[in-house]
C-alpha cells in the first residue's frame, strides 16, 4: 500500500479528481474507438454485467433497436431471436471507458462523444442524447427512433466532429459546467443551461462546416431544442474524472455507481474493477399524464455516474427549477437533500460552486464508510422508463441505491486491507 | 372496543413527539384511544400492560413506529386513516423545523463540520441511547449535558470518569436545567445577568432559586446542573467538583449558590469542603437539612429555596460594596449601637459569621466581646444614668467614636442611626461629625470602614432619604440590615482570598456562550436558536438491527 491510512488514500483520490480536466474533443462512431464494438454483433449496456434474460423492458427494447439499426435483423422478432439465441455479445459500458444513459445500449455505428482528460490522458465515451419522446435509451425501437438514430449517425455525428475539429483542443468542459451550475443545472435532471452554452460555443463552428445548409440547420435546431443534450456530455465528463481517480487504486471512494434494471453496482477506488451489486430500487417521482408508479421500470442507467462525482442528486440545491419535478417539495427540500449528502461525500468541489448553496462547492468524494456509518445512501435524480419495451420515458424522480452494495464493498475493503497489512 | 394496528417501518421519532401525537389523535371522534410509540421492548411491554397489545406489534423493531388504534369500528382501514394523519402531522413538524433556521446534521462528524467551535452537546434521546452519544461528544472534546433519564448508574460513573480525565464537565444524566452565559439548556428561565453562579443537583430547585434571585432584583452568571444522582454515594459528586472548580475560576461569578436534595453524608462533607475552599461567598442549600450552624466560614447554609436566593442576593450586593472598601489595617470590629436590640442582633450575627463565642461580661453595655471584636449597647443603664438616651442625645456616642482614634486595632465601626418621633432631629449629622473627626485624627495610615444601618422611613421627621444621603456623602457605608452590616464588616476585616479548588478545571466552558450540538428534542434547538446561541441539531436515529456490525466496521477502517 502506498498510503498509510485510508484517509490519506482518499485524499490522494480527491487530488486526482480535482486535477482532472476533461475536454470534449470529438464525436466518432463507437466502433472506431471502442475495440469491443469493432468485432461481431457486440453491444454495450448500462450497469454491471447482465444477460439478455435478465434485462428489463427498456434495455431489451434498446437491444432490439440496436439490432435493427446495425442491420443485424430486419424485424423486432428477428432481433429478439438473435438476442435470445446468444448471438450478441454484451459488455458493460463501464468496462469499455464508456457510459450510457438508461439502457445504455451502444453499437458500433452509433456516434459517441470523445472526452479526453487533458491532465491524465484517459478518454471516456458516451452516446449522443436523442431528445425526449420515443427514444431508444428508454426502450423504444421502431419508426421515428430508427430515423433519428440514422440521422445522428449520418448528420449530427459528422457535423459535430467537424465543428469540434475547428477548435484548438476541443471544449473545456469544466469551465462550461462551472458556468452552467451557476445557471441552475445539476447535470442529471437539468442540463438546459449547459446545453445552451454548448450550442453557443459550437454554433459558429457548425455554420462553418461543409456540406449542405439544410443539414447544418437541422443540427443547430436539434441542439437548440434538446434540453438534455448535455447530460451525455456530463456523463462522459464524470466517467473521465472518476476513471482518473480510480487509478490511485486505494481508498474507500466510490468510482462508479450504475444500474442495469436488475442490479445496482458500485466500484470503489481501493477495490479495482470489482462490482458490488444488490437488487435495484424503483424510482419514485412524477409521471406524465396517463402513467403511474405501477408503470415504472426498476432503476436503470449509467447516469448515476453524475452522482458518483457529486453532482446530479447530490447537487439538487443547484437546480431549484426541477426540484418539484423530482418529488422534492421545494427549495427547502432540495437544500435538505444536498445538506444530507454532505454527510457522505468527504469534500467539496471548488470547480462547481453553487450560488444557491452560499457558493459551497458541489459534493466530492463519496466515501463508502460514511454511507455505512450514517445509513445515508446517495440520492440519484433519474428519468423513469416504462417497464415495457417500446414505450419510453413516463416520468422522472429520485431513487437511492441499496445499502447492501456499500456494505459488501466495505467488507471487501476490510478484507483487502487486512491481507495487505 | 376493537384494536387495530399498523407499523411504519424505519420511521424513528422522539418519544415526546409521539406522546403529543397520541394525545391529540385520541381526541378524534372516530376513535376511543390512539397509542403511538417506537417498537422498543419496553414500549411493547407498555402496550401489553395497558391492554393495547396487538399481534402486529410482535415484529416491530425499535426503528418502527407502532400505531395502535382502539375504536368501535371493526373496519381495519381506521389504522390506515390514523397513519395518514400521523404522516401529515409529522410532515408539518418537519416544515416547522426547517423554518426554525438552525442547521441539521445526521452524523456527529457533520455536526462538528457545521459547528466547528461546538463545545457542548445537549442530549435528550431515550436513556438507553444517551451514554454512547455522550461518550462520543466527550471523546471529541465537548462538555455534555444529558437531559435524558433512565441512564444506568454505571454508565453515569464511566462518563464522569472519562470527563474528569479529559477536563470536561458532564451535567446529568437527568439534568433538567442549565444556563451558561444566558444561554438556556433544556428547561431554563430568562434570568437577568448578575454575579451569582448557581450549581445544583436539582432541576426545578435551580429554576426556582434562579427565579427567586431574579424576583429579588439579582442576577446570575451561570447555572450548572449536575444531575439528580451526582451527590449519591455511587457517583460521589463527580460533577459537583469540576462544576464548582469552574465557577471558582470564573471571574464574573462573585457569589456561588449551591442547591441539592439531601446528599449522601460523605458526599456532603466533600462538597462542603470544596465550598469552603472556593474563596468566594457561598450559600448552600441541602434540602431537608436542618443546619444548626448557619454560617461555616464563607458558606451560608439556607433551609429553603427562597432563603437561599435572598442570601445569595445579599451576598452579591455585599460583594459589590466590599470590593470598593479600602484595605484596613485594624482587624477588629467595633459596634456602637444606640438601639439595644440592634446591638443584640449584631452581636449574635457577628458571633455566627466569625464563628466566635461571646466572652462579654455584659457589663457596661458590652453585648459582645471576642477576639478583639466588640459590640456595645449605648442604651445600657450605665450610659443613660443622668443623661438622656443616646437616641435623643448623640453626644456620648460621638465622643466614643472620636476615642477610637487611639485604638488602631479597630478597622471597622458598626453604627445604627435611629430616626422617628422622639429621636434627635439630625442623628446622621452628629455621626458624620464624629466620624470625620475620627478619620482626621487617624490619618491615612489607619483608615477605618464605617458601616451604618438606618432605622426609619422617608416620612419620618428626619427623612430617611436625606439622612442616608448625608451618611453616604461622608463615606459611610449604608447596609440594608444589621445582617448585611455584619457580613460587610466581616468581609472588610477578613477579605476573601481566592483559593484554587482541587481537581482538573474544565477549560473554557464559562468564558463565553456555549456552541451547542443538540441531539434529541428539536424544541431545545429552537430555544437555543431563539436565545441567539450557536446550535446545530443532530437528527439521530438508533442503528437498525444488523447494521451495527457494518457501522463498527466502517469506524474501524481508518
């Protein structure tokens, strides 16, 4: 062990988290930068490892959508046969330097954001946000979903790539997010400010791209109306930062939190790539007209990477605008949630100063010891998928991880430390 | 009658809140009675004993809120209805709490982070949980006030031992009252600031004593509680000693008032020894005691709370007066009284205060004579033979005052000035002339402190107010009573040299208003906030079953 105490190790992890400087440098087809996707019929999914049989509706729907998109199947039925016949290789996004919201299903020809850490050199990927309504990440897979996926592959991806190539070294995401947090984003449920700042930063470059005018106009219109476009960028940003922290290889800081619809999984800085899993909870929140809690799919998606860094639910107080939507009653409830989170995150992040929190930095460094000691689990802001494939998002709310993940990790950490002591 | 029950799992609330809820909900027309408690083994027994037991309670843990409804209806939905009502009312309470404006923490660590200069924890959780919380606070350098009762005596002893090692104070368990620098901890009254420090092992005793002090126009620095058991044989005044050391070292506390119920004999002796070594005037009340000696050195023994308050206020006034007196070289007290009963009272009290036995022969009006001190009744026959009574003709006393110039052993002169019909038209004027002559002859090398009592009213022909003013203008101390005069005289010749009390003095506690971490009743946090104190409320719930293993593991991984 390099560090005498867990506290020292954790401070070393915190130091790396603080040093990380992720930049959005490119948008590329996933298969061109994620080796796992380059071969055969391969898909990335959200959460810890999961087999087709165990996937819930939204993820299964997205798998079908990806099969149709890649041309591996002509119909949903054919796609289902492929998947249930074990013809498709699955791997967690997290094991491939990637993250994906909700189902997290990512295939070779889908464009991904390339976020590079200027300090540590590591790279993280995330697919592009499709907007709202019938979308693949929530399990919808036919018709407009396919049309949009094709457009993102053929237009949005290449245009963004070209636009970014005009910049010296991509976009400094820390600076952009620091600004957005003062504008009311917490980067999980609310990204409208950051999305607008991104469009502002790229607009001129997009206009300066080649190709026909109509396509550039489509891209600008899409970025202009997609409130949550930045969510996927924020996720790649968080993944990039947390992976840099994980390299320390010691300590009790959570480096990943994610859900596959069946299990919630966490990784811890001192325990490498090991997953500690327990059955997920089901989010509670507000539902679109016509839907209710009974329609809610259990917790799913890699987006809890935002809470892993200490934004999202932990920074609820930064986004008073969405607190009611998230089931939090109002400003005071949001304040209470963020104050509660300070019990389990050991530091604050001076990069993200929150005006509504008296300019306290966002939480930083989720310590499994604090979670177990206090019994307080992180609050995760989340969209809610319909439990059946093909329907999509039905609401939004909050959810907490099962405490058991943290307890198991703690036991493993104690065992690891007594072995090496 | 039909019993319905429901559990709200993992919903810990403090017992006072639940008692209020039980009372309020029992008033609903749809029910006969509602009982809401946490599912502790003790509470389950209560349900059995009160005929409110329901089998649904069997699986309840101490973290589960149990609702039992006694209603005439057979519809089990009534329990749901009541549960809904409880949730609503708890939510209203939570809103009220947020509006209170103090910060809330869920762990000790976070509470310290929010209030880095916290030096006091106020604990009012159920007794079984209090010791661990108090220990945590002590180990982190905070003094502890434990309001909770039902704390095992072994825990109390262990906590007080730990506090002693750390130089900290534990007030309680079962300590209802404390006031530190005007900050109320738990049950307390708004008492004006003043020089009296109160220390006691009796909650309402302290409240009544401090209220009486306020009524009498006095005020306090602090009131420290010890807990009802502190003066027992087992605990042996483990908190009394450091609490008294604290007030002894506190420069603002000039007078100490101590109150307790009847302590164990050995402990009482120990406390008395400490009180006598405080180097400050003390009034002590051991309720139920019938002291035969009322003054033991600097300690005045009272028999009732109001008497203790009155003595404390007198001692405080005397202390102020005494602090302004010049140092005298003569150490004897001489009283020259024109009133016989006044002389008699002065004699009796002087003997008591100085613990001297009167050696007077009681000839020539000598009412008291011991160790150089003397009290003379100038109304004695020997002085009135062939002369008018000294109240009518002050000449003889004037001469005796002047004669004291030669007797430099006398440092303090006690006098009475009796007004009213029949008396001299200006007795104060005559006293002033004689005292001025005495001082002139003595010179600055041998100052004399002159203390007078005035008998009479403002409606008397001589007018008490102007007579008093005349005496004061001449540098004569006015005492409100013969007792006050004697006490002031004793102070003037003895001084009060401060002595350090034994044991470790808990550092810093009384130097400024405490910064408090409140655990338990939210009302106490609200009171602290309202009083302008720094407070953080620690929202505490017992550890769920099975979770303790992991919690300990987390704590052990450093």
